C-alpha cells in the first residue's frame, strides 16, 4: 500500500530538525589501510542484548564503499569541545585526521580521545533504506567518560552541559 505525502522534502527536513541528536564521527579503515571518517547524527542504540547500534550514510557518499567492505567501525560520540572537528569531518578536507587526538582501537580503527563515549563495533548488517544505507554493528568494546555531549538541533550545534 502506498500513501501520498502531503509535504515536500524541505518541510520534512525542518520537522525532523526539531529533534535534537548527538553528533558523532564514524570511522573505519578502508581495504587499502586509509582512515575513513565522517560526521553523522544518524546514530542510535538498537539493542542491549546483543549490544547493537545503528547509523546511516547517504547512498551517494564516497565513503559508502569503505564502510560496506569494512568488517569493523567506530562511533566516536563528540563532546562540546569537538565542534571544529565535527565541521572538519563534514567537509571535503583531504586529511580529516590531521586534527584531533587519534589512536588505534580494535583492528586499527581510528578512535578519538576525549569523547563522552566511543563504540568499537563489528558490522553485522547493512541494507539500502531510501536514499541511505543503514549499518548495524555489534558493540565489541566501549569507552564511557564524564564529558558533556555535543548536540545538533534545527541546523545548529547545541551544548548539553546543563542538567535540568
């Protein structure tokens, strides 16, 4: 059954922007060993048992092949101090990893220091979903710190340091 939509893409995007999300840099190693990463706010928990997370990437992204071929990826949840790094990884800068304190996690995954959380995952599923590819990963290792997360809402970064 198909339903007719009563809104355009801009109206949908504006309405979805009302929902505040965290900001992440998702990273992997390409088959040739290159570090690959991009800024995403499409990250979500999926299951506690087994521990699964999900995120999506535009199907036309030049990064799709690297993530589709990689067995592992890391989700680096950004903190309030990472606004510039978030913008860097959302841009077409050649060496995105030239800034930030990066180390190697499981299987050489690029892992960012100073994050509220980092999830190192084994890819268990991927599938096309509209104009994106949905990736599901099993969390194999994690770090969890007392750093306030960076938020994104209505096209702007927001700080989450205040607890109500």
